[in-house]
């Protein structure tokens, strides 16, 4: 898979969910739409079968998208969606997707270099790069898009 195969569609979706004006419903729908696009891209990458990708495929993709998007106030927006979305709504696709999003956020918040198959120096360098990108919000997306286009 190309590392940027769903950068434009999905990163924008995750960012939209966290900055769009509106209540829990608007935010949840943005996240669900992003997840649907991730699923479409995964289906294409897995050979275009009619079978939907499973959680073992979706979660790593969500982790990747959240890492690339690095959305502003993600944790507070996720908590808002989890607290204010009606329980009946959490028993559907939206609940499944919010659980994956929460899992991706938890993984990225807790992961350390020794838990991965990456050299600690590379991990630290990439973490510093991600932190630098996080401080610039809109320029970050422009820079990431430019890098994706150049790759």
C-alpha cells in the first residue's frame, strides 16, 4: 500500500470531525464518513472483493489516519461525541467507528518505541517531526499533502 493512499479523503474527514461547527451528530457523521472512505480504500487495496475489511484491517488504518491528521482537540472532541451521542446511536455503525477511533487515539497516546519494531532513534525522530507538524495546524496539512504528492 502507498503510505498516503487515503491522505486527502480521510485526513480531511478526521480533521473536519474535530473542528466542524455543530453538535455531536455532525461530528459523528464526519467520523463515520471518514471511516467509510477508509473502508473503500481498504477494499480496493485488498483486491476489491465484496467482503468488507475486518477490524484487524480497519484499526491499523484508523491509527494511520489519526496519526497523519493529528487533529486539533481530538481527545476532547472524542469525549464529547462519546458522552453526548445517544446510547441507541452507539449500537450502530457510529458506535463501532467511535470505538475504533477511541482505540486509535489510545494506541497513539500510549505507544512507546520498545513496543514497536522500529529503532528507538527513528521513533524519537518521527515523534519530534509529528510534534513539529502538530504546532502548525493548517500548514501541517499543506506540507503533508506536498510530501504525498512528491512521493
